[in-house]
C-alpha cells in the first residue's frame, strides 16, 4: 500500500514536470512568434525548446 502511494506520488510529480515543461515551450514559442511575427510558430517553439534543453544540460553538468 505504501509502495503504491509513493509510486503514485512520484508519477504525479513527473507528470506535473512534463506538463510544466510543455507549457513553457509553448508559451516561449508564442512569445517569440509575437515578438517576431515573420518566424513560424513551430520554428519558434523548437528554438525555445533547444535553448531550454541546452540550459538543462549545462545545469546538469555544473551539478556533477
């Protein structure tokens, strides 16, 4: 019972993080598209995602 509860909590946290990252990528793409209307929304989202991923990798390397 306790193991199931812990697993459910961990899955809930991971799902929340995935949703937050997805919303941040979409919001970033929307913001870039709003500031630079000539750039396609898909390209803006990919560009924001690449920068976010790069920052995460740098943070991970810094922590090790």
